[in-house]
C-alpha cells in the first residue's frame, strides 16, 4: 500500500505543475461512469466495500468466475448465482462484463445481465448488505442461489430466507413481498427485471432490516455513487492522458474502499482481510491517504484510533510504543518502527491541514513515545536499539540497529522537540534539546 501511495502522490504533484491551464473554474466534472472497465475474454477481478468491514470481491470470466463476500474478516458467502427459466447463469454463457467502482455487471448471451452492488450505511456496524439485480429479455421465474461459507441450513420465514452463521450472526436474503423462499435462496416471477438483497445482521439484531434495506436500495446506491464521484472531484486529477487519469481515479476509489469506519477508523492493508488492524501499514500511509482522497478528517480519525492502543504501562518494556498489529482487539508491540512512523505522519497531517487541535490532543502520545524509548531502548550514541525481528521485514533477523529505524527515530525526536516548543512545554523541549543531533 505504501508504494501505491507514493506513486499516486508523485503523479498528483506532477499534475499540479501545469500553471494556469487548469484553473478551478475550467475544470470539467469527473464522471464515475467514465471509469468503466470492459471485460471480454480475459478474466478480471474486482472489489467493492461498504467501508464498514464488508468486502464483495470476485472474478469476472474464466474458470474462477464468481463472487464472494466477507464481513469483519470472515468469509460469509462463497458465491451467489442467478437462475432464470430453470438454467443457472454460469461463465459458459457469459458474453462480456463491465466493472465500475460501485457495480459489476455480467452480460450473458440471450440478453440477460446481472449486476452486483454493495450498499453503504446499511444500518450500523452490525448490518452489511449488497444487491443483485437481473435484467431479462422477457418475463420468467428468477431465483437467487446463495452458497454460504459455513453455518446452519437455510430456512424461510415469510418472504425472508434465513441462515444462521457460525459466528452467531444471521445471513438474510429477500426479493420483496412477492418472493418465495427456497432451500438456498429466494425466487420471484420477474417482469423483465428482478432485484435480490443479501445482508448480514449481528446476534439479536432485528431481521426486519432486510426489508427496510430492500425498500431503500435505490436511494442507498445513488448516495454511494454520488459520494464516490465527489471524491474524484474534491481531490481533482486531470491530465491529457485519459488512461493515466482513469488509473489514478481508480486508485483513489480503491484506497477509499479500503477504509473501515467502525469503533476504530483504519485502512485495510490487503485482501482478503483477516479482520486485524495492521498498524504499521496505517502509520506509514496516513499522509498519502489524505492527499489521495482529500479526506483529511478521516485520516485524523485514523490517527486518533491508533493512538488509543499505545502502551501506557509505565513498567512495561514497550512503554510508549504503538502496536504493530491488533488482532481481535489484542495489540502486539513488536514493531520498533511503528511509533516513529506514526509521529512523522502526524506531523505531515498537521502541516497539510493546520489541525493544531489534533497536535495538542496527541502530544501526550509523542512525549510517552520518546521518553519510553530513551528509558530502555537507546545506546550511548542515542541510537534506537530494538529486537532482531522488530522491523518491517517480518521474520528476518536484522540485528538491533536497523538503519532506517535510526532515521525514523531521528525525525521522531526532531518533531517531538518542535511540538514541545510550539505548545510551550519548555521542560520537554530542554530535555530533548540535543538528542536529534546526537542521533544524527
């Protein structure tokens, strides 16, 4: 993720060097429909996110054609399939496809199309949903087959297909008041089109949310599309190369899709996601995420979220550190480079936004991080001494004074001294006065 962000930042800076040619008043609005990727022949993968921890991923075309859905790092659906007039639509019948950031549509021979779209703001952290829409050449019976990854057998209650998930939640499917429940999904008599909603809810949640989301699906999809388009126009990028523009716009929206807003705000560092928070990758990427998407309030939220996991036990050997990773709310403090990166990115965030309130709020973290390192993790040259496997090169023994960690530690002290002086903490400023130069 870091390399991707660096490339995007460089491209954005280059695009800004065109003088008055691209004055704001001359900007042509960027339309998300122009990002469509046609698929014909060679298989292509896609990803959609509800930015609350649910990811719809899949492959269009080829022998691996299919869609899978995960929630909170746990796979919920292995695949979904649409059946029309007694035939399940498979890749053998696929003619072409179109991938957009908000929708993936497959076109089958015979004039049939099936699109999948994730819904955002689907009712809170415990509810996640996506829509499957079919367009048909003539009326006929349409059935959605759901293939859960694990859980109990499906059952039906009214117009709702229900399946208990292994983790305690519930998977639901509906196609409105006119649908009927089958053993593995729902069926409806299509009038030329049909729409199916699949959603998960947490333990004890009201199952009626499925019907509510089904009724609101069109407005939720429209809002999601408008939000994505606003990102492209807020963090504007436009050159004479349409292919370059398309690639950068896709990167912006892909980075936006990796954001998760739950109790904590963070970015997922890779797919498939296992439900953990990679603090190192987030700490290295905050400034780039803000520049790429223009969403600085969210990158500030990432900083605040990560700061809550600092080791504040004064007797701890890792006092002052941020964890390298958080798994099921359990932090592990085995990354010597994570906190220096965090402090550097916090500084860049404040410089880019003039958010001195954020600096004041997180200044205690800076002081603990520097004083904790000085207490137990430096040598007589004020170099940061770390464990042999506490760098970003996971599993590789690198001694105890990796060079890039010394550079990060240098900047951490420099930024800490500046912050102390700016905020009037003369005691800390004097205590750290000569330390960066000693490390240098």
